[in-house]
């Protein structure tokens, strides 16, 4: 009997006993579907986080008050530190010789109004020149804020497309006046939409020059500062220069700990990997248990199949089938069963990932490698757990098998 005939027999058994086949393959479907779903979501998150953190380049780091505070104790301790100021940004701009760009930033939450239209809970961003590079923003209409806008503290702003749609429904936003909090600003640009991630909009913001932000909100916030080194090779030098400048400004003696934070893209990526690594391992473990249960069910059903087909095995052996032929036939049938479950599981996993992306706005990316991994895992499970039933079938005595009722 050739491979094609064995697969045909296995698929025929699936069609003949649809409910039993479905229940047999349910564990494999759940296991493979879970693996594909998790891999797709994790891959999508990896691509998104890498894109966000490294969007301005892996040679960007941040100087702020808190650094990478990991728990409440560290956060409370960081709250006691002096605030980051715009003077610090100027000092870094002058003192970090290996920096190609230094961008000061601050934030708040305000309503934005135009006549009777209002957009609430808008992220107000005060940004220095070059903000569009480090935050990966593309202009759709109008222009970005300029260095002259910042230097002259002009009351101008750039809107995210969601805010523009809220306060200027069906009309042009550029050139119009809006109330940002209690202040009036002229809209000079609207950015390209970036969509939602984890349910949070990336387009619900208004950006104003950093010195205009300082003028109206300066006493309420600590700033943070983006520093972009000349290239990746000079990143460690730029980080050390920034640390030296900040320590000198704060009169920190040698041996005293920094009272400010410096965070690189690698720091955030490492933190992200630690957080998702545990979740990923746990979910894969649950999926592996589902595959194990599915494999045990397949072995059980194959043992039942061997018992049901004892006379058939005896006839085949009497007609000249060798042990190897019987062994191969039942191994192929077990592999076909699990492969069928794996293919269905792949489809289920992909559909779940796409559904999650639409409903919860989680980024998902289905890779070809994960698809092959899911199918390969299900096939190996079938071969492994089908080995014993196949071996038992091959060892049947033909005379005893022919007598079986």
C-alpha cells in the first residue's frame, strides 16, 4: 500500500465518523490554534514596539526625571528628584558633542475647542524643533512647527487627525483658530493618521512649540529630552557626555548616584522582552498541554481503530503485507489525522489573531514560519502518539487476527 492510499483511508475514516473525528482532533486544533494566535500577536507587538522605539533610530536616548522606574518604590524615589528644565536641554545641546539633535518635550491633557465643537482629553505635546523626526510624524496638510515658531513663541499648533475631525467636521482645519485649554492657537498643520494600538488612539493630540508650552504650563511639569547621537557607533559617547553634563549641572560629587534618568532604546526593548517573555512562555505551555492531550486522544482512537480493524489487518497480512507495511499504514493514518487538525488549527489561529487585531486593536503579524511550525508540530504529535498503535497493529498474528470477531 502506498502513501496516497494510506492517506485516503485515513481521510475516509474522518468523513465516516465526523463527530468522533472532530472530538479526536479538538485538542490538536486548540493547541495549534493557540500557538498560531500567540505567535501572531507577539510578532505584531514586536514589530510595533520596535517601530515605535526605534522609529527615530536606535541611536536615540531619553533624559528625564524618572528613568526606567520599575516599581512603586523606585517611582516614589524618583519623584524626589529635581525636575528636568529647558535650561537642561540647552546645556545638553551645547555640551553633547556627539549629538546630532536635542529635542525638549513636555506634556499635559487639555480640551481643544472651535466654536461649539470640542474634543476632550487631548494629549497636549510641547515639542522642540525636530520633534517630527524623533516621534515619526508625517504631515498631511499644512506644515510642521518650525524653529522660528519656537524661538518667537508663536501661538501655532499641529493637530492629530482625530482632533481635527472632532473640531472641524467636514471643513479645513489649517488656518483656523482653536482654543487649547484656555489659550488660542492657529492650526498650521494636520498629521497623517497612525491609527490605534492597544485601544489607544495615536491621533488624539495637539502639538505646540516647546517655549509656547513653557509660557502657559511651565510650573506644572518636568520636561524630558530626546537626544539623537550622530550615529549608532557614537551612542555610548553621547550617553556619557549627557551624563557628565547633567551631573555637572546638579553638582553631583564622584560616587553619588545620578538624580536623573537616562534611558536608551535597548533599555525599553529589554523591559518589553521581559514582560512579554513570561506571558509568551505561559501561553505556549498551555498550548503544549492542549497538544499533549490531543496526542493522547489520537493514540486512544488509533488503538480503538486497530481493534476494530483486526480482521482487516489479518487479511492484509495473509495476502502478503509485511509488518513494515502495516506499521507505515497506521503511522500515515495517525499523521494524517493530526495534520488535518493542525491545518484547521492554523486557520483558527489566524482568524483569532485578525479578529483580535480588529476588536482590541492589538497589532498582529502572521509569519510563514509560524504557520509551518504549527503544521509541523501537529504532524509530529500524530507520528509520536500514533507509533504505539501502529507498532501494535504490525505485531498482530495473522491467524489470530482472521479469527477475531
